[in-house]
């Protein structure tokens, strides 16, 4: 079970001496990947300072879980929300067949079962199990996994992978991290900023192009720029660099490169939308979404960390300061990032903000 999660111990077991055999029930859920990735991020920073063998061992374990979390979907670049190994006491795949019926609108997360090396689901009309075309998964025979991964999950996954790439010097760990980052970037490039699930459909919260209105323009531009820029940093694939420079940043002049309505014929420079974060809706920001604060911070943090071009980096730094940490919007006066008393926000911003003049 190479990820972080809570457990209920058997009666009489103590935390000091318990092993996995003392677990009564595993508190598994659809945010396992996100929470594990945040802990993995902390271990990358810990290792960079201490060179602790324990920290490196933890990184290896949790990174192996990241690999599994992507491999099991059968789609390079796409993580699962949640998965269950077979024959683990205190954890089990759902037994209700309805949990495996693909959702019509793709706005509910549904389970997929791996049998005979392929994904199996339950037919909506006949209620019979049917084999899909997604195969090559014999390594995960008997597992089940939850589809419809979201951008929220990627905020954690990519924060962790970015931190490992920047801070951990172990060759094997770096090779694995490079592979995962590259697969995410290539998936987004080839699918035009959409996360495409096992069934060929865009996940409900997997739309990163600005005009999708899946979130604010600033949120989506920061997410898209961050994930592709990380790919540029680790990969030699020219298509990633070309997509970043000539599609997202339009460096070569106006070039239609995305098929989505409002962008197909009127290409956008994604950097021009970075200030439109819209983090403080409502009177005094009373409708602010605190999940968005945290996700936005991950995109900005790693984008500034990975971007080396002064002009691009400077614009992101300025937007981070003026729209997140120290906004001048009257509705933000009570909820500006600098007022959250959040040590992650404070130290992360301090490490990467523009210095001077």
C-alpha cells in the first residue's frame, strides 16, 4: 500500500509497535493520491536539507505508489483517483455492480475492474460485465480503480514531482520522476490541454484550456503553463517545447493550435490571462474557494521554480504578488494570501517572489 492513509488498528494494537498486520480497516478514499503527494513533497524538501536515508526511503515508497497510480489506468499521463489491491484485509473493491457502470454525463466517478489483463465494466442496459479495449494490465490483475481524475489531484501530484526533480539527487528517483512528468506533459500536448480517460472522454475536471470556463482564466493559464513547462524542463521531446513556446505563449506570432471554441480561430497567449485569478468573489471575498487558493499556489510555485526566462517568470511573480498574496481588490482585504497565516504560502512566496528593485 505505497501511499499515505489513515488506518483503524485492531483492538489491543498500539501505534508504537503496530504493523500492517494489525490494521482492522484502511481508510481509503478518492483523495489518497493528493494527500500522499503532499506528504511526498515534504519528504523531498526534508531530504534536500538532511540527506536522511529515511526520507529517501519514504520518497522511493511513495514514488512507487505514483507509478502504480498512473500505470493502472492504462493511459500514460493519467492518474487514478483511487485504487484497491486484491486480497488486502480491511480493504476491498465495491461489490455493487452499479458502481462499475460508466457514467453517462462523465460527472460521477465510477469504478473499473481489471480482469484477464483488461479493464472491465458493467453494461448499463444488460447489467452484464463486459471487457473493454484497454488491456496490457496483467500486472494489476484483480485490482479495481476509480476513474474521472481531476485537476485537484494533479495539483498534488505535480507539486511533488516538481519538488523531487529539483531537490532529490538519487539517479533512480530522478529517472522515475522524469518519466512521470514527461508522460503528463505529452498527454496534455497531444490532447490539447485535456485529460482523456480510459474511455476516450475528457474527465469532468480535466479541462485546462482557458475558454473551458472550468475555472478562472488565471487558474487555468497557470495550471497549463506549469504542467507543460515542467515537461519542457525534464524532456527532450521537441513537441513539448514547441507547444509551450508557440501555442501557450504564441512566441512565433498568432498561431491557431487548440481546437476549442473561442480559441480555434482566435489563439490566446496564456500568459496574458495569468492575472485573472478571480480568487475573491463576493462581498469581502465571502465566496472565496479555499481549495482554489491551494491549487493556485501549487501552479504558481512550480511555474516560477521551473521557468527560467526572465520576462515570463517576472510576469508570473508579479501576478502572484498582486492577485494572490498582496491584492489591491477591496474584496480581498480580509482574505489576501498574506493574511491566511499559512506557513506554506508565506515561505513559498518568500522563496520565489521578485527581489528588488
